C-alpha cells in the first residue's frame, strides 16, 4: 500500500461476495469502519511526516522512497498495472505515429517526391512582390510515346505533301500568314509539327494536335522555370554578397564603436520549401521526452562540454596571446582610432611654470603630434563612414537591380500564364469538338439503325397490306356478286310467276317482301303456313313461292353478314394503311433528321473554331456587355479590308471630282443666268431710252445735227473748237496780263500798308509808354480834374487803337483774298474743255 495516497485503496481483485457482504453489513460495522479509517489516516500522516523528515536529512543518511511502503506486494501490483496501462498508451501512440508517418510518406511521395521541379517562389528584396515557378512532374512514358508517335506521323505527312503544303501555305489564311493564336511564339516556344488551325478536320488530326499542344504547354513551363532558376540563383548570390558587405560594415561599425542594426535578407519558407520537412526545436511546444538511454547520452555530452570549457579557460598561453595581440595575429589599420601620442613624463612630474625651454619645446611637439593624430583620425573616420555608405549603396543598387529583374520575370510569368491558358483553351476546344463529333456519330448510327429497322418493318407491312388489299378486293367481289344475285332474284320474281294472274303476282310480291321479326324459325314457319296463302293459288305455286322467298331471305342474311365482314376488313385495311402512312411519315422524319444531323456534322467539321489574338482596333464589334457577342460577326482578312478601303478612297476621290465639276457647272449656269439678267435689263434700259427719244421734241439744231453726216459734223465741230480755243487763249492772256498788273498794284499797296503799320506800331508803343507814364502821374496826383481828363484821353486812345486794329484786320483780309486770286490766276494757264457726254 502506497502511503502517499490520500484515500484508502480497494482491492479490485476482492471477491464480489465480500463487497456485497460489506454493503449488507454496512450499518452494523459503521463505527468500526470509522475507527479503522481514522487509524489509517493517522498512520498515513505519520509516514508522510517521516518522508518529509527524510528529505531534510543529508543525502548519505537519506532513505529510498520505497522503504516507506507499508505493503510492497500491493505497491508492486499497482506498479504492474500502471506499467501495463503505460504500455498500452505507448502502443496506441506508436500506432498513431506510425499511421501519421505512413500518411506523411504517401503525401510526400505523391505531392513532393513525384515532382521533378518543386513548387518554389522568389520574393523581391524591398517589396512583397513574389514570382512562383511551375511545379512539374516527370512526364509519363505513355505521354512521351504518344508524342513520338505524333511527331513521326507529322514528319511523314510533311515529307509526303511538302510541295502541296507549300502551295496551300501561300494562299492559306492561317497562323503562318501573320495571325497569332497565343503568346507562345513571343515566348520563343513553338512546335514545328503543329497543325494549321484551318486544317483540323479529322478526329485523328485533332487528337494529334492535343498531344502537340500539351508538349507546347510543357515547354512553356520549362522555359519559365529555366529563367526562374537563374533568378533564384541570382538572389542566393546576392544574399551571400549582402552578407559579405554586412560583415565588412559590421567590422567598420565595430571599429567606429557604433551600434547600428543591419538589414540581413533571408530566404523565406516559400523560397526554401524543403524547410517543411525540417522541424526546429522552437516549433515544439511540448516538453521533450527522453528515454533513460537518451538522458545518459545528454549527460555525457554535457560533461564533455564542461571539460572542454574548463580546459580552454586554463590555457594560459592562448589567454596571454589574446591579451597581447587583442585577439588578432596582426596589427590592423583600425588601431589608428585607438592610437594615442605618449605624454612627456615631466608633464605629470612638475607644474608648467617649472618647465625648462627644452621641455617646453617637447610639449609643443607633443601638442603638434596630438593635433596631427586627431586630424588623421578624423580623416580615417570619414573614410570609414564613406566606405559604409558605399557598401550600403552597393547593396541597395544590387537589390534594386534584382527587383527590376524580378519584375521582368513576373511579366514573363504573366505572359506564360496567358499562353498556357490560350493553349489550354485550344485543347478544350479540340476536346469539345472531338466529343461533339463522337456524339453526333453515335446519334447518326442510332438514327441509321432505327431507320433501317423501320424501313424493314415498313417493307413487311407493305407486303402484308398488299396481300390484305387483294383479299379485301376478292371478298368485295364476292359481296358484289351476292348483291347482284339478290337483285337478280328480285328482278326474276315476276318472271317465275309469269303464268299467274297479275293480282296473284302482286299479292305474292308483297308477301315476298315481308320479313319475319327476329328471323326465328317458327316465324318463318308462320309465314310459310297455308293461312297466309292467297286464295285461288295452287299449292305447288305456294311451295315454290315459299322456297324462292326462303332463298331470298338466305341471300339477304348472307349479304348482311358479308357486308359486316367486308366493313371489318375495310376498317382493318384503313387501319393498316394509316399505320403504313404513319410508318412512312416516321421514316421520312427519321430521314430528314438523319440528313439534318449529317449536314450539321458536316458543317461542324468544316466550320471549325479558330482562336485569334486581336489587338485593340482590329475588333469592330460593339461591346454592349462585358464579353462581346461574336455570334453575328464575320472574320475578314486584313487584305480584304484594305482593298475595300482603297475602293472607298477611290470612289471618294471620284465623288469629290464629280462634286467639283458639278460646282463649276452650276457656277457657269449661274453666270449665264446673271448675263441673261444683265442683257434683259440692258434691253429694258434701251427700250426706255427709245421711248424717251421718241417723246423728245427736236429743235432746228437737233434736226441739223441729225441731218448732217458724221464727217462734216466732226470737221465743223473741230473748226469751231479751234476758233473757240484761240479766243479763249487770247482772253486768257489778256486776263493774265490784267491780273499781273493788279498783283503788282496790290503788292505796292501792301508795302505801303506795311510801312504805315510799322509807323502805327511804333506809335502804339510810344502811346503805351505815354499811358504808363500818365498812369504813374495820375496815381501820384490823385486829383479829380486830372482823373476826368485822363479818363477822356484814355478813352480816345482806346478808340484810336480799336480803329487801327479794325483797319489792319481789313487790310489783312484783302491781302489774303488777293493772294488767293493770284494763285487762282496762276493755275489757269490753259483753257479746260468740258466734253458733254450724251447717253
């Protein structure tokens, strides 16, 4: 029994009868049980106190924990049960681990080991931009064999039809004529054995094209992965270079005694996917469990490490070398920053006022060396800082160049994705075409088989119908014969009794037409009885009549039954004909469906789906939706469009030429109309002048002018004009002479007036002086008499001045008029003749 347990243990192997007995006697022994429990608690407390006391004693006096067990057998039993449970849990955990390892191996085999090219990414240094490669599996042998088979087949086809293919390519509207269907050609990936999209008609060609397109997709991925590997290796190299530069920067920073956090690029898990299979200790959150053997191994390694460290600490030679060389085996240049100029001994030994001249010189030399050393240190520090900046700039430039290269790789990846999607779209289109062709072939086979079966059935139905029609015709002939016999019997009735009296014949004919109801035998017997026999008729005649009537009735019954049978046969015949017509319509419908399906399949095989890459401006379809609707579109070759544009330009030029000609013609029409209008107006003016002339009254001079001829009239006018001219010249000369004399006279008068004006001006000046003097005198005397006299005198002087001014003004006006007149006379040196123009 374990004394460390806090509650009494119950033996699980104790018999159930004892438990039942205890449970039954529980009320009886409750006091005893309580005493036992209390005693057990006291013993447990005592033992636990002993255990705690044992833990406090020295290790050499300490007892093992098992020495405190009261019941060793019970403890061993519990240990065995615990070991068994631990073993079961361990086995269960090991099975779970084994299951997970197996699952891991399966996933790794299918998703990792099977990949020839692992899924990997390359991330930019300074952005979150990354580019992934294409994970590729090893190509199956079946796929490679199919590719070799298709290439051999295409090689034979091209070798057999090389000339024909060259001719077709010359006139073919295909990819070779400049129409691209994907970006694979721009990426430098193509297959020389690819079919032209316009020549894919058979299923075998389409399946071969699918194999070739799959190879193109694989080659696109391989090409991208090749560039990806180059960029990835470039990044690895750049990271190593950055680490080298950082190492140099760290050395310089240590030398400068600066602490700066350096940027250290690393590859993430997407760039190194192998890390998925490596588990670091930091990723394990649970405490590591070690077996006793592993614990012993860990303890041994720990002791060896301690011994190694102790031995290293006791290495006096190595420590002395580190102290002497500061941890390096050669003196580096960076010791310049720590270098100091040794101070002279006398500086510390005595004050500066006791220094000798020699010591002062030494101290100046010391200060000079210190200053030079500080200058060298500063220069060296700046050179180190510049070195750091250059290293960091080199790192920044190199990583930026790598990011630019990664952008180009990303563009190539985007174009590769587009090319792969385009090639996959071709494959899906071809698969759809093959599937639809197979479906239509199956439908054609089903319709043909169904048509064949219905045609055979119709032939059989036709034979049966023909036989049945003959049977109906034969039966109808027999029916018509019976009806004819019946009619003959009716007609021959009177002939049979021609020797009888007409009244008897009429009575017998009425009885002949009578029929019993229900046609029962007793009813016929009733009709054949002697009571119905006409009077005076012989018995033999009556019997003959009854026999004829019976025959007639039998014939009528036969006609009715035959007519019913004939009607049934005709109804069956009609039904058979309707079935035959229905079968014929079904056959026609199936034939139409089969023809429509064959036409549809032919159109599907010839109207193939072709993929194009069209630039902006080459698609002239209205984008009403997100995806343009090309159902009503037509693909036209560019040369056709250019031809149409050339025709349009030619027609446009012709139209412009025609419009210019039309404009000129209309302009000529307008000019002619304007000339006509002008002529009409001139005619109207002439008519008005004619009316005016007719209404004009002529004088004798007018009449004389009109009577004389033009030559004599001109001569006469010339003589009269010459005479008038000579008279005018004489009058002009006389007038000029008179005017010149008048001008001389006026000039003389002007000179005299100017002299008089000069005298008057002088007098005016003298008078101004006199007036000024008189004003001064007047102002000096200030007498009333003098004032009245002076006022009168000034008044007279003012009047005289005003008269003189008026005279001068009149003379100036006269002088100006004479000057104008003289100028006018000078201008009239020749006579001017005015010619009167008569309209």
